[in-house]
């Protein structure tokens, strides 16, 4: 196989211009990530580097650029996304992890600064496992139960747990919170052991608003992971209905919410015996996480 020695920036410059022309602000980074993928390199390539690339690898790079030009997110092209301190694999059954959700990790750490605590945590609607696995990385003596209605999603959590050597402290529970008595099945699986912490980033987009989301979101994130029902609050109603039954009396609940949903979500929680302790904002100044305690 013949390899050409080439300057990275000279190679990707025409592709950067194509991506910028259609309004992609991250064109330079996207090109470097896709080039790294084409060369099967784990680390990101930089503009100033020189690389050796074959015709086959060049063809793969051009193909990946075409996918990006069609509107497909880089994370969906390479099936990976960086979140907190790790790189998570994802599939078409999982929501693409967002940096806004790191606010939830930061909030838990603020509330539980002692990293050697033995916490029993449940990650409700676990997706890739980015929330629960990130916490397992921070709390080496703790365990997380990953709860999701999608078996394919739970398989992705297992894959990520294996990649991070966290399988032994992970448990996978295939249940649906839309069933009225889901907490009874859950407690049976857990031998009636309740949780110190519940975390969740449930679907919270009103159904009618999904069609106006960016193409990268509405086309490539699973509908079930976005759809919060008519007012965006269906999942909160279903979860809060039984949540106080599975949390220890001194436990805490950390929920991500959509912009402007804090009052409505709080009302639902209070109705079911959970009370707000604190509201946390993300880097954009949007209230993103609510901490609840048990009545």
C-alpha cells in the first residue's frame, strides 16, 4: 500500500471551507476528528502535523466529510462522544450526550464531596450510561443501577462500562417507567434495597417542538429519548409517581430539565412527596438541574 506524506491543514482546508459554507461553526474540529477516524487513530490530529495517508484512508475521509455535509453529526458518524472525563460509544437507540448534562455530575459532586462514600445510585433512562458511569468514575466505592426501557440502550451501557472497567459496579435493569407500578418490579430486582441517589435526564421536549429542532437532533437522536409528550412533562409525571418509594429517607434526587421547566417540574415533584432543595444553572445560565429531597 502506498502512503503519501501530507500536511494536515493543506489536506483539510478545502473540506473546512465546504463545511463553513453550510454554516457549520466547528468545521476545523470536525475535519480533524473525521481524519483521525479515517486513520484509525484514537487521539485527535492537529493542523500543524504531517501525516502519512493511503488512498484508501483518503477515500474514507472524503466519504465521512460527505456524511457531515449531509447534516449527520460527527458523533453519529464515528459513534463516539466525549462527556465529562471519558469518551462514550453510542448507537441509534441512545441520546447523544450533551455538555449541558455535565451540570448534573458537577451538582452531585458538590452535594457528596466525600469520594469514598459507598453510594447506591440509580440512573433512570440511562442511554449511553454517561451520567451513571461518570459518577462511578468519581466514586470508586459506589454502585449504579442503569434503568432503561431499551435493551439496545442497555447493551451500549454495558459496552461503555466494559471499556472503562466498571462492569463489576454496574447493574442493568430493563423496565419502563410508564407502567404504573414499575417501582415494585424494581425493588424486587434490588431485593428491596433503596437508593441513596437517583439521577435522570428524561425526555423533556414537547412533541410539537421536535419538528423545529436542528436536523442533527431531530433526525439522528431517537424520538423516544426526546419526546416529553404534549407539554414535555410526561416522563416527570411517570417517574415522580413512584420515585419516593425507591429512595432512602435521607436520599437525594437530581433531575435535568428543559429551559423554563423548573416551576412545572417542581409542582409535579411536590405532588408526589419530593421537595426542591436547590436549582443549578448550566454554563449558559439556564436552570438545568433540580435537587429534590424526600418529604
